[in-house]
C-alpha cells in the first residue's frame, strides 16, 4: 500500500464527482438523431453503396440510373441511404450532388456544419502544452458512444529537462451540453507512463508506472469539420516509493471530426 496522503484524498474526491456526472450523462443520454428522410433519383449510370461512411469501407451494392433512394441520415460528407429493395449503405456527398429530386432538379447538399458536429461519432486531433514544466505533444482519437459520453485513446510525448516520457491512456469524457458551440467536458482516465531519464544529468534507470487522471476542458466548433480544444488534467503517478507524484498538465490544439 502507498501512503499518498492529501493527494490521494483529493484524487478520490475528484473521481467520485466525475463518476456522478458520468452516471447522470448515461441516464440522460441522447441517441444521435437522424435527419428527415429525403428521396432522390440516380442520374448517373450507377451509384455505389459503401458499407460505412468512408472510402476505406468496401462497395457492396450498385444502384442503376433512374432508381430512387431515400436519404436516412448524414455523417459529415457521407450519407446513409436506402434503396427501393431495402438495401442500406453510405454514399459520399460529391456523388449525392449528382442525383436529382423527384421533380428532376439537381439535388443540393450543404457542406458539413455545426449540425454535423453535434452528431459526430469520431474525433481526432493533436494538442500541445505543458506537463509539469516540460513540453508535451498529444495525439488522440475519440469515439462518441452517446451525445453525452465518449471514449478516448491518447498517446503523449513529454520532453523534460531531466527526463523524457511517453504516456498512453484511455479515458471517459462527459459532455453535458453537446448542443453548445463552445461546450465544457470532463474526463476520467487511466494509463501508463514510461520515463527515460537523461543519464548524463541524473543517475536513474528508466521505469514504467501507472497513472490516473481527472480533468476538464472546452471544445469550440470552428468551421466545417474543425474544432479547437483546450484542457487541464490533474494526474497521479503511482510510484514504487511512498511518494506518489502529482502532475498538472495544460494543453490546447486543433481537431477534426468525421
């Protein structure tokens, strides 16, 4: 057992408060809403349906010219559609722009906007800032399980005066106001930190230790697929000695969603 005193007590209190917030988010969770169905007609020789919203997903069905499809929902620049035979798949916006309305007019679909941001599923970005006096760069990917709750995987590189470090963590993020253009979020995470001391300055060996974090931040929607993100994290590194290390971390950067 480690004797961590006041640091652990503050950390446990923060975990309890965040757990209550996450529970409320789960109870009040919102399903990402579908857009109102719209019917369009294929004007090109054919239209390809993908299994998911991205070119990496394979084409599994082809619709011939003159057939009608129903637009079910949108995810940034991809649309889920349903054919007259009940097949459902995804089509890129550029190809949907070539379809016609039932009246024979060209269909128009606006570029991704704030409505798409509030219904996003994936988010990825890069942040930079301060990690207890050292420079830190973080890359992360975030998956929205509901409108209020998401899971995030991140990896950071820390450049310190006496040692460098790499951290990897997984976190739960609660966003109580997903409909706001500038929205606060709260996070709870756990992971590992690998520390590589500068052997020319200190006589220590490299080590891998567990860490746990709580934090808060802001997401700000900018335009199209891009957003600004800033956050603060308070972490405890559980060391083999009785003195667990406390870390204050500030970061900001840009991200995109899809």
